[in-house]
C-alpha cells in the first residue's frame, strides 16, 4: 500500500526541521545558553584517539573540566574514577576505529552509561576543530539529547562475530593463494586452468602435488584427474606440457603452503565457532504468521535430508541446524539465503531485532535505502548511501543468485532487472526486500512459503492490464480482450 503524501500543514506542525531550522539550532548550540531542554544533566563527552583521550565534564564539576588521559588501562580506570567523582552518569563517545572498545568496557564496568555516537552525526563542530573542542561539543550535544546511541551486538554474540569475521579473512587469503598458484602455473605454460574449472579441487590439487614432487610426464599427470572431468586424457596431457623453472616451482610451493595454512586456520575457527554456537541459548520458534496478502502461512515440512559434505568454504558442521535452533526459524527457507548468508546475518546482528523497531529501519541501517535531501517539502537530491555493512554485502550476493530461480523471488528479481537502470540497482532493491523478509521471520515468525514465479507473472500481468484499462477509460475508450 502506497504511503500517503504529507500535507504542508502536517509537515509544519510536526517536529521535523528544515534546513533553515537546523542552521538556527546549530547557532543556538554554539552559544553559551542555547535555551534548550536539558535531557541529561550529568553528561560528559570523550574524544577518542590513538594515544590519548580527551574527556569533558560540566564546568561546575571540576576546576579543570577538560582533561587528557592516556590509552593504557591504568589511565582509563583513572578517567572512570574522575568521571564518577564529577557525578557524571553518562558519556558520549565517538566510534573511532577500534580504539573505543577498551574505553567502552572499562566505563561500563564502572557503572557509567556509554552512548556510542556515529562520527558523521557530530562532525559540524563550530569554529576550528580541536580535541578539546570536540569533547566539549559531544558533551553539549549529549546534554540536550541530540545524539543517538549506535547499535551494539549482544555480548553473547560478540565471540561468534569475531570468529566469523576472522574466518572470512582466512577464506580471502585462501582465494589469493589460489590466484597465486594459477599465476605460477601460467608462467610455466602449464595451462591446467583450461581443462579444469577449479584448480583448488581434487584433480587440480592432485596434479599440483605431483608436479611439486617431481613428476614431469604429462600423461601420468593427466591420469590423476577425477573421472568427472569432461576433458579427455589427451587434452589434459597437452595442457600439462610446461617449461619447468626452479624459481617458479619454488613460488608454486609457497602458494600451496599458504593455501593449506589458510584452510588449516579455517578448520580451527570452525571448531572454536562450533563451541560458541552450542553455548548460545535456544530460541523458541515464533507462532505461525500470515503472508503479505493476509492468507495463513504454513511452515514447510519435508523429509529430513541426510547431512551432506559442506560445499565450497562452508564449515564442516551442522551449521543449518544450529542456526535454526538459535533463531527459532529457518532463515534458509527464503530463496537465495543459503547457510553462509544466514550465518553472516546472525553473527552481525544477532537474533534480537528490538533495536530495529520496523523492517524499514532495519533496511535503512543496512544502507539499502536511498538518501533523500528534502527542503520545502520537496526532494531536491536523491542518491545511494555509502554504508560499509557486511550483511548488506551478503544480501546483495544472495540477490544475484536469484537470476535463474523459478521461485517468486526469482521472478521479482528478473522484473527488477528489466525495470531499473542497472544490475547493481536491481541487486540492491532485491537485497532490500530480502532484508524485510529476514526481519519478518525473526520478529513475527512469518514462515516464507515460495509462491512460484508463475504467480508473480500473473500478478504483474494483472497490474499491467489494470493500468491499460485506466488509461483507455481516461481517453474515452474501452479496452476489450481479443477473444470477446
């Protein structure tokens, strides 16, 4: 259902501010007495740095209301004790790199509430910027309640997020090692990539291992290929006739060692990750919800499949079962969301969606909504938002896998690719819709039932026919089907 356009009266009587009002508010904040309502009377501000932090408290709490503290633990504890002595109950801290993490932990342990602020929301400091002025500006904004707290993952999920990000880094290192192997083989004119789709597979690794052990006969190397390889023995052998160089063979050995080490690190992360996942509490499955058109939704019940070997870089454990136990719903029931994408979503945002009141706020936090500049009630500028979010990237990849899907989501994605200007815009729009479905599953328990591409095409045809009928009627004509 389309949103109703806000009238000028409604816009002027709400609390929204236009550009002129925001500029006036900034000038009031820069003055000594802004005349605003104090929300946090015991507020402070901290400018986070690499080597030192600047903390500011109200001027009547200490003869030196702005002090500098070191980044080492003892000085951070001294800062917390000074803030408590100044009767500061809450502080605003900018999320600068990873330097704020230790400060956040120590202040929280001392009973001080920390509001983690996005630096983009507090960058309009009046005058010339300095560390002293920055912490005082943060304190003033926090005092009048003009800063918002950032999203913080639950403490129980932080270990899962750390290990999953570390594992993703090892996967990237393994990919670079495969590229290094390919480059070394090409330098020796060993064109194994022309007959094997993936040199990191069983056949490719067996052939590379034999080459490093000293085997040079191309036909003996070709016999190491798997029976499923479509290329003939003669074709594979011809592709393995190379110019063997000792320096490049050493380079190839180094690349293979890097690849094996990366996979060893991944296996260690998997074992540690499995322990963290088992310690997470079980979430009760939500009640059966309703679909978008109001019809009752039934969960999918099928035969239990045997656990198969993990594909690609997936962990060697029942990750799907663990995620279903932790979430209470099966995120992979959404077409395009595989177990790796679901794990990325859970590791980055957890299962508690109370921080995102609506599904549109969740999509906005992911950076999957456009940015609009509005003045005078009109949109004067609209464009994409530059947000580096791992969940958004995973959902874009999931959207791209729906191109050949025969599901409802597949039909929707193909329709978006035809309507929008670029493939990237279509992938972003589809990722936005996937984010809405994930929010519904985790909050309302709406089990997703695939309606098929045929139903989507039917609805699209009905909309087009309704549009043609309305256009014909507006011009004094009547649309009549050919068969009538």
